[in-house]
């Protein structure tokens, strides 16, 4: 089970760090991912990191975001900087057990945390 947190209201140009806590030690054996879904839009993948720390980012957040994980704490993070109003969305964490190069969708999802960026 995954539990996302850390969302909130922030001004454009600000930063947020989202967290995703797992109930077990799943992150050491899974591709880990962050998705987001803005109102009226499809869910899109923001970033993914493999078990060997290969990372992929959506063009819209590349250079402004960092994904990291603390395996000992069973926690995944998404650091987002230089936030823009178009980053406003519900953010979801996910994990793909024994995933390979971020090719598969998550098997496990967090419940989502709202990020709102004001202009």
C-alpha cells in the first residue's frame, strides 16, 4: 500500500517535495513512478526511476524535478522546483513490481495528493 503526501498550494516559482510511503519494502524491487492528472485531462507520467536508478522525466518537468527514494525508510520522493500553474494536478505515486526500464504501468498506486500552483 502506498500513501502520498506533501501536496499543497504554492506560488509560481516555488518548490514542493512530495512523499510516498510504502507499507513494505517494495521500492527495492520495483520501478517507482509519479503520475499526475489535471482537471479534464488524462493521467500522465511525470517521472520514473528503475531499481538501478535509471530515471525518465516528462518533457514538461525535465530540469525542474528530481525523483529519489530512501529504501531504508520505504519512501519515495518527488522534488519539484520552479513550479508553474500548469503543474497544478493531483499527483499519484506508483510502483511496478519487478518492472523493467519503466515500460509497464504501476501495479500499486497511492491515493493522490493535490498540488495547486497559483500565478
